[in-house]
C-alpha cells in the first residue's frame, strides 16, 4: 500500500506539468520527482507483461536488422536499488550498430522501473560514442516506469527522464489482442504507444504478451520488428 501511494504521486507529478497529451514533450520538468525507496523493491521482475528471468534470451528481426536481448545473471545497484541487467545487441547485416546494458527493477506492487542504460554506438562496426546513456541520480536523470502493474488505457507515463537526452513516454492503447510473430501467436496481448520528447512526432507501437513480454513493434516507418526466437 505504501508504494501504491508513491505511484499515485508519480502519476500526479506526470500530469502536474503537462495537462494535455499534446503537451507531453514539454521540456524540462521540475515537477517530475519520483520517490525511490530501495526497501519498496523486490529481487525478481515478474510483471506478466515484462518478465525478466535471468538466463532468458530473445531474438528479434526487422529486415536486415537483428536484435538479441539477454537477461543476465548479474545485477547493478542504481540509486540504492538492486537492478536486473539486460544486454541488448543490435546488428544490421551482421555488423554491430549498438551494444547496450539496461537496468530494471520491480517494486512491491509489480510496476517495472527503468533506472538507466549504458549505450555504446557503432558506425561501420567501429565504436562511435555513448549517446543515449543515462543513469538515475547522475546529472539530474530520473527513473521512469517501463511497464505498469495495472494496465490503464490511455494513461501516459514517463519511461525515462534525462532532459534533452532520454525522454521516452508510453501509454497502453489496447488490450486483449491476438498478435502473430514468426515465433508464435499470442493472445491477451496489450498494445502500447511510445513517443520521444526529444524527437516529437515519432510514434511507435509495441505489443506485449503475458508471460513473454515484448513480442512485436511497429516502427515509425511502418516496418515491423518481431520476435523470432526464445532461447
């Protein structure tokens, strides 16, 4: 119950500065101050739409692009919270484009929080920069929620907040969907709409299956990134 109060405060902070959906990329947000208490977080991430079991590996494809997502058997403490580490590797035509470590943790109510990412970008297979990296409590960066415990339709939420660097938002726009990918057909899925406050106007839709998590994405260009294998 205590953490539910924190989540309510989180949602209030979200709406206090951006009153309408079209304002949800409204620049620096001094009112967004999620309260993080390490005692309110649990060791495992079991949210049915975002389960992260250590040792799991998911592979996705979209044209020439492949993404391999591995839930590692290691943790990282961020802002006093022990986070699960997820390793994402993006390749195009087999050439490395991005190598990222993400940090997630689940609170006692089942909300999955995103605490930051260590991004390495590559050009022609050669390291280029760390653009997109951020960590909670470093240089003003704050965590967001990547998946709510309760799927409330049309409720916008911050997924991350590092002003002018990482400002992703999301909201659930549909439930109880059937989604087919090369790997399998899934029922009772949810669909989210995601956008980036740094690049307004770019909208993506993602699909999450219970017990699996992310299975499909419709990109801003209209292409589909789909789950092709689970190891």
